[in-house]
C-alpha cells in the first residue's frame, strides 16, 4: 500500500505506464481496500490505459478478526471509515450537520489528493472518475460537487445523497442501488437523533430521508445530470448486474 498526499491507497497502474484516465475508488464505512480488489481489476481490464486507485479511509474502527472475516476483508489489518464518531454529542452534531452542508473536512482533503494524483499523471479533471460505495458514494458526490471543474464521472453505488448546497460543479452522475438494499432502498431510513443530539438539529434536518428516491430527488434538484439504475435482487453490495451499467457509464464518460 502506498501513502501520498495524506492518504494510504492501493494502486493498479495501467499497462502502458502512461495513463489517459484515472479512477478513484472510495470504500464505504467499515470497509477495506482489499474488498474492492476484484472491482479495480475488472475496471482495469475494461480500460487498460487507466490507473485505478483504491483509497483507504483514514479512521480505523478497531474491528475484531471475526468482524473482518465476515465483511469479506480477509487478511486486512482492520476496517476503516471516513470520519471519527465521537462520544461527545456536540461533536457528533457538528459532524452530521457538516454532511448536510457539504463541509466534511475529509472531502476537501480527498480533493487535494485527487488534484495531486492528476498532476502527477499530467491529467485534467475530465480524465477523472470517482466511484464510491455506500458512505463512500456520499463522499464521492460531495467531492465532485465541491470541485471547481467538472470531473468526467461520479458513480454513487449503494450510497445516500445528502442535501447539496450550492454545488461548485455539476458532474455527470450515475446512481446505482439494489432493490433489496436494506439500508437505503427497502426502508425509509431517516436521520432522527435522540436526546441531547436532537437539540442540535431543526425539524427539517432531523427527518431527512436517506432513501434512494429522496436521494435521487436531491441530485436532480441540484441540477446534476444524473442517470439512475435500480438493480433487481441486489442487496448492499456490488455484483455483475450493477458492475455492467457502472462500467458502461465510465466507458462513455471517461472516453470523451
């Protein structure tokens, strides 16, 4: 695993050594880059002149070996997430509110990382695709809309979309979800804090639905060019039926 510009990542370099495109993969909460090894190799097989990077989220959750194994991350040292959840209710309130106002510090840090990786390869924003899974999908959308220039493509696979406030750019976006996803499709998942935490939210924020339909509405409401794909029988994971439209989207947008 490499470490550059503040992040650990796994790199899958293109065959020629001179990439004409870059795909950055952002895992979800309690994930590890090894869980996306197959996906990265499949993308590289389809686009052999593209560099693929899987970024490791910066916060270790302290997972047990059994938890790591059950999550399909055999051989990983731990599982990781994108931001620290504090025992302090005030700090947690700031964290959730920063998601809703697209001010998560790690998003700007990731964009610095992306800029450095593009510059290293002599590439511009139109050669960059962002793929995020679950919470990584939400982060990918926030990354794309916080950049001054449009990236080629943003793929939010099985992730929520928080309210998009004043997007700087409006990248072409693919929103993929399984109709058996128990987090963001089968149920109406709302943000409903309790006790002291609830005081930090007004009624509108505390009942924001993270369901696919409502997340899709936010993308369209922010005037992002979006394509949606609901995959029959798919749970909270990636399979062949969701990879095919994902790869088609990357091929179309990154090839421009």
